[in-house]
C-alpha cells in the first residue's frame, strides 16, 4: 500500500479536493497526510474521511520540513510513500498500476511520467546540477540553452525506464524503509533543491528510476522565475546545496552523472 503526504500553505479547498478524491478512490492508497504549514485549518475537517490524516505544523518550516512530519509519524506498514504536490492530478487506476510496478522493483525512488495539463512532458529527469547549470538558467538563458540539452537529458528515450540521479519532488514514490534510512528531507532547505538533495541520497541508497508506465498531470508554475521573494529563496537553497556537496569538486556528482549518461536509453536520430 501507499502512504501519501501533501504539504499545504494557504491553499483553498477547491485547489486540493480533486486530488484528494482521486487518492481516496485508489485501492492502493492507505493513508493521506495533510500537513498544514499555514492557513489551511479547513483541512482538519477532512480527518473524518477514511484515509485522511491532518497534521497542524508548529511553524512554516518549508516543504521538506512539512513532509518530514508525515514521514516521522507514518507507521511503516505501507511499503512506499508518495511525496505529492497539491497541484497533481492522477487517476486512481494509474496509482494502483504504479503500486504494482514499484512493488516489483528494488529501487529506492521512482518518478512517473509527469505532464502539463495540455499533455506536454515536463523535463524533470536531470543530472545533478553544477553551479553553472543553475546560474545560467536563472541569469544567462543563451548559455543555459547550450547546457540544458545534456543537463535535462533531452537525448533520453522517455518511452523506457532509466536511472536519473535527480528526480522532481512534485511526485516522488519512495521505498519507505529507504526513505527512513536516509532521514527524509534535509530541513535546512526551506524551499527548492530539497528534492535534488533527497534524490541523490536515495540514488546512492538503493537507486532511482524514471518509470514512463504511468502518467500524472502537474500544474507547474515556475514561481521562482516570476516572484522575487521566491527567487531569493531559490538562490539561498542553491548556496546551501553546493556548500554541502561541493561547488567545483563533487566526486559523487561526477560518478552519478556518469552512470546516468552511460546507461541512458537514447532516441535514435536519423
């Protein structure tokens, strides 16, 4: 069975109820933790539903901090835990197929095919970033255009499963025991890059895999590109990330990225 955690921050009920109905209808979902980081006391009323569990956060400690509260109180009887954004939509039958799939595979972390509402695939399978990857994407689009082809694995055959060391936190399917073993999210990140940090740790502790067998829809807004406050938070998290793992020299990054590129199934170009 799946357990699921969703972190809420000043969300309105209508923004999250469609997803909750889908999770409630999925046979493979046993529990859904609604973590209220701020302004969502209405979600406490949903605790009466069979699968819903409400947690009022003691503070808005950020995305990873919120999910960790659910991870810590989850009993562990579910084999896999889904870290899920509130703006995800997924068919109940797709969740059931996904559970059957990941239960048969040994990896620690999985991400399905993630698309925009119009059906276009989101580029969420990546190499581990260098400082230049993130700097260029923020400030030098012309350089980013050159670097992104490799960084975003644009040569990959996305009809096949493959290893990628960086998978998106919008919808992470984690082996629960592996998630506990690496102590969940690093709470030093308030917002942004906490998913890259967790993904690389799980890549070492069991492996990661993109699985195109199931598709979910994600309303991806890229708010940090438009909101100066969020942009500053993104830059702060990037500094924290590279200070932890290495700005120039990061042997683990090199090893994981090399493994990804060597094993990557590629589209054959005519």
